[in-house]
C-alpha cells in the first residue's frame, strides 16, 4: 500500500513461516507523518477528517509487506495526560499545539490498530517511546529481534544487535535501517550513551536545553574521551551543572519497565481492519484492504 492508501496486492502474499522480528511502531510519530503527507481533503463519514488514518494504514501496510514481521505492536501517547517527564522538567515539550483534526484521528487509531489484530500499548503517565522500549526489552528477553518504526532519535538508545530502527526517509518511500554503527555515525556515540549525549547537548524539539556551551560535537567528544556522563561532568569541573544534567538524562531515558502485552505471531486481520475502516467512512481503502483477506486466511 502506498502512502495515499493504494495497495500493492502482489507484495502482500504471506510466506509460510512468519518473520522472526516483531515490528514495534511509534504510533503517534507515524500518525503525525501521515497527517502531514496525506491531503487534508481526504474525509470519511459525515465529512470527518481521515487523512492521517488513511496515510497511517498505507505506511504500516507497506512496511509489513516489505518486512513480514512475526506481528505488529503499536505504541501510543495518552493525549492530555502529564507524564513523569513533565514533573522532572516542567518545560518538557511545552508549546506544542495540535490541530483538532489530528487530535480527533489520534483518538481513533488505537482501536483501528486493534481491529487489524495489532498489539496496542497505551498507558497514562508514559509515552509511546516508553512502551516501545518495554516491548523491545520483552521481545529480546524471549529470544526475538525487533524493528522499531520511528523517525524519533530517542529510539536510538534502544538499538542493539537485535533491535534495529526503521526510519522513513523524508519525501521518499525508502526506509533507513539504523543499527549500532549507524547510531554512532550519526551522533558520535554508541546507543547506550544516547541519554548521556542528549543530557549534555539537549534536544530542542522536546525543550531540553542541555548544558551551556555544549553542542552535539562537544557532547560526543566529551563522552568518547571520558566514557560516561558523570566522568564528563567531573572533567568539566562545574559541579553546579551535575544535578541538571542528571535530570535531563532521566527525562530522555526511555523506561522499559512499563507492563506490556506482546501479540502472538500472526498476520494482520485484513477482514477486521476493512470493517473498521468502513465504519469510519474510508470505503475505498476498506475495499482494498478487504481484497487482501482473499490472499490470507483469517487470524487464529
């Protein structure tokens, strides 16, 4: 399926054996990308906006077709619910204002994912990133491997030899595969030091300023030289910055201790997804998704 909702039926035939990797999706990240790349004139029942929904289903189906994961787990933020990060650093993500049309669709997408047979993670007080971290940790503990679909560099801290980030490249249909080497090439530090790196250099998109006078290159250099945030701070010789930097690290560090329920190994429920799309008024897309059901048995 293309980003505009067109399905490539030839690319979606199931293999007899499911892929080993679990596809873990940053739901909000993908939905926002879909919202801005799919025309806002795409509407459903009663003229309600469904452009993010159509684009989301298109992107997710295309990735599933290409990767053939064992299952899909989609993680979501809880809109309007404060997280522990806001308590640690009140300016965190301040000033973000979402259009009502995307907020409406974000409210519908978790249930739509369930209709497709995806695992869904959402818990007040935590972000989608935390649920992704928890799902990845549990899948690896079980002996599996993970693909994380997100453009958010916070996910880089989860990368390992069994966890790869799939990052949609802007303006194309290509996915960049980001493993440990790619993280180090991009940031100058290995995945396990990404929270330390962001504590020093900051993250403007989340309103985390970092420490004065330290940009990405300096942060990477300090960590390569000294090995840890604490050692870098000691060498910097400004003890008044220590607690602030530790706070920033806790804000950016993902929390894999959130309870999650991973889905069984199963292909998408095309019939269930088509019915849910039809209820939203996405009839053309529903017809295309329903056609996939003829190529695969129903789950279970």
